[in-house]
């Protein structure tokens, strides 16, 4: 099984190259896929984010992108950036109605505004320290996927992120059962790969890029190049 998981990664990397996740609004980077407006991707640079506000941007981005597209998340982040509130203290000082209006592109404004405030207070309470998974998952609005996204992309901790796309691809490859749960699939990946932040970041991002091309609509594309690995 581990050889198959690694083979998929190698094939995806050869197809698309480094993805440079998580993109940052004010980073002068590039966009390897051209599917979004942000050019703040940083392919091959795994040191980012470094600055406090950039770490915070990734964290609120994981909240904003819940149950919506990244293009919608970009719009909300741009709105927040224009108000100069991608800063935890400034955001907490923002009027609640203004916050909701600013993040309107992502939907669920009332819920997400509350989640953002809660995770912001949590972020401030850390005083620069990296949270444990147990700590972050206790925050209102933070589930498994969001927690692992925060730890992997904001704090560069080796926690593999599982999303809907991951399950679609792994089911199609016949490597998991329909009933597999989040933690079961997470364990599968982490036990099959080196404990390496760069690999974890790239693998998750590569699956998303691949799935957007081949798994966005049913019936799934029959020309998925990954299927050739399992003939």
C-alpha cells in the first residue's frame, strides 16, 4: 500500500510540479496553475509563512474556505486586506456587521464571522507558540481538516490534510473503502510517507489540482493518468 501511495505522489509531482501552497495575499510569488487570482504561491519555498500576520492569514483562510471555493476565499481575503485587518488585533476591533459584509463572498457569513473571531482570540492567546492538534481542534469551528491545514501550512507541522478530493481519488484508485473515516485515511498517508512537511504540503496541493481537472463532476473523467499506475 505504501508503495502505491508514494507512486501516486511521484506521478502527480511529475505532472504538475511544486504547487507552493499556502498562497499569501502580499507575497510577490507566482501562480503555478493559473486557476486563481492570487499570485502569492511560493513553489519550492517551504519556509513561508514567517511573519506573524502571514501565519494569521493562513489560519483565517482555512476558516474562510470551508464549504466554498478558493476563488471565493480569495475575494474575502482581498476585502480584508483592503481594510488592513489581516492582523488579529485589528480584526477583533472590526465591527461585526462590517466583518460579515467583508467576508460575504464565502457564504455562511454569520457562522464564519464567529469562527474567525474565536480562532483569532485563540491565536492571540498562543503568544507566538505553535498549538498542539488537541488545542486547535478544541476551537469553535475547527474540525479535523481545518486543524491539520492550520498545523501543516501555518505552523509547518507534519500533519497530513485529508479533504473530499483526497477521498474521491483514493476511492477511484481502489485504495480505500467508502466507509473510511478522516483519521483512518490520515493514518494511511502518514504511515506510507516520510514525515516531511514539504511532501505533505505538496501531496495535498497536488491532489487538489489533479481532482479539479478530473474529479470535479460525475461521472469522473476516464482519462485520469493515475489509473495507468494500477493496470
